[in-house]
C-alpha cells in the first residue's frame, strides 16, 4: 500500500534540502577563502612573534598562495619569486645596516644550510632589503656573500613591498629623521615557501635552528 505524502510535507523537505545545500556551499566557500592567505589569527601570531608551545613555527594550513614579485638581485638583473619555484625558499626581510636581527638571521641561514648538507641544493636562502636607498644590488651582493656565496639578496622597492606586505604580515619603518645612519624597524620572522610558491611555515626570531632544519629535512626526504 502506497502512502500519500501531503504537498505541505514535500515543501518542508524541499526547504530543508535547500538549507543544507546552502550550508554546504557556505562551508566550501569559507574553505576556499581560507586558502588565499594566512588567517587573521595566524597573522596575529606572526606579527606578535609567537613561537609554538614546543618551540616550533606557525604552520600555514592550508598553504597560502603568494603574490609574485620581481626585484633587483644581488646576482645581477632582476629576480622573481616565481623564478625560485621547484625549490623551498627561506626568506627574511631586513637591511644591511641592521645591528642585530639581520646578521643573526643570516648566520642562522648559514647554519641551516650546513646542517642540511647535500639537501641544501634544493633550498634558496633569500634576504629582501626594506632599505633600497642604501641597499643597492652591489651592496647586497657583498653583504649576503659574506655569509654564504649562494645566498640571494633582493633590493626592495617600496611599491613592491607595499603590494606584498599583507601576504607576510610585513611591517617596516625607516627612521630617516635620525640622519644618514638611520635605523629601520622591521618584522623579524623567517618565511618558508614551498616549491609551488606557497607560504607554509613562519618562524619567529629566536626559533631554534635545529627546528627549522628538521622541518626542511622532513619535507626534502
């Protein structure tokens, strides 16, 4: 015997189905939006210099696609972020007159490269200057090569930096009122970019070198 379902019940079922479809669509859209960059919470951790409870970095999940950019290179000519695809990239923003954070970080890059051994060939170490007036490609060439001949220096352009700073939670301020030997306040995080040009990890200043090396070894294995 067939049961007749009243039309009003069919209407109710249809409304519920539409509600579920709308909810699923919303969740999918939110997931897709989350893949366009670090979340607000992740950016807050990056800006605050937060190190994970076990001394690890901030994982960007899902990986965040980064805008391509092109800047004058210490190796001559110009270099784009996309030119480095196929390798992992450790990237740091700073300036050559920096008294502490920048030389310490580049020395850490050198240690990471040494610890990686033969695997280091699949990693690019990049220093982007936020002080282009003083940090010309020639100045950067001498500076980064004093740490390692393979390191890449990029002379930042303020328009380019402004266009990409939201991707990295980047902050910098040139204190030119101090005179010719002015200092620059700037972010101190290390950014790990995967071979597809996506941001996958952010390490705060002070993260143990072995932590970064271990992450890279796992990804390169």
